């Protein structure tokens, strides 16, 4: 089975090592579109043997229109090339199963998978040479995070994500569709772990940087509005997620 991952990156030197350690066990190739990072992100990508670095320039702005164009179309280059599945996500999103590749092999009749989505919970950023979810095992289920990020490039015609990539209503596919059990998402065989709101200081730093880069179009359309909500919002969000989370990685 051959799997290719696509991801968007901007100044992710802290999260990138975790992302790469996770997906190098699953994927034959990892293609990362970097938005002119100013930290060590590009060097980290270049140094990884499975990675291909592709850059795109948004003029120093957060522009979801460019982001969506990449996510909605880049994967189409895998059609007809013997690629069984593509995984299209962000650097802080981890498709989780104890054996992702084996699970997909056993369920290859499915064209698209919708894992159970979780906002992962931690009051301090996990630091380990292993997997981030070996330290941060708690999460809060959120249906908005149940993104269909893994699918067959040959059996899916269009994905057509909206901003944030939480919904893709124009999705067209041949073959059956795998979906998690909504009655008990914590026991889903396939999960999507989103490490966005872990550690108040880490999130504040990232939100402050993103808020300064929001384009006029993003502001007009309300894309990325959460970046401008301030430090109190971050504190309350991180605390709420941690307080109401449960152990989902065992």
C-alpha cells in the first residue's frame, strides 16, 4: 500500500518533528507546502528523507484562499500513479490508529474515511523524543474536527473544502464511505488528533503571530477570527479543553 501526505506549514519548527515522526511510519512520501517560514521549518523539511519541500508566497499574510487552493487540488497529481490513499492535513493534525497503514489496507474498499476528531488537551507543551500522543493522551471530542483528511485520489473527484477544512460538502467519490461511530467516538478505530490548544504560552505566541498576518480578505470573510480573540480567550479555551477532556490514547 502506498500513501502520500500533504500538509501546509508556516513557522512550525516546534510541531514539525512530531508530525514527521508520526507520518514517516505511515507514508511513502510527505509533501509540505511552506508559506515562507522564517524559523527552522524549511531546514527540518529539507533534512527529512521522505519530505519534498514546496514553497508558496502569500505576501506575508494569512490567506485562506491560497491555502484552500493547495488543499483542494495538490493531491490530484497522485491520480493514476499507484497511490492508494492521500492524507491532506495540517502540521498539528495526526491521523491515529495503532497501525494506520494496516487499518487502511484492511478497509481499502472505502474511498474516504472520516475519523473521530479530538482537540487534544495539555496545560504544558509535551517535550519528548517519541510521539507527542505518548505524552498527551487526553482529548475532547469535537465533531468540527472530524475531518475527512484521508481518501483515495483515484476514486475521489473533488474535495472542495471550505476555510478551515472542517466541511467539504461538494465531495464526490466512487465507492463506500467509512465513518466513525458517533455514539462512542473515544473508541473509534480511527481518530484525528488535533494539537492546536495545548499550552497557553505556546498558543498565545502562535495566535499573536497569526493575527498580525491576517489578510484583508480573511478579516472580511471571518476566516481565522479566533486568532484575534486575545489571551483571555486562549486561557479559557485551553483550560476548558483540559478540564472536560478524557483519556483517549491507551
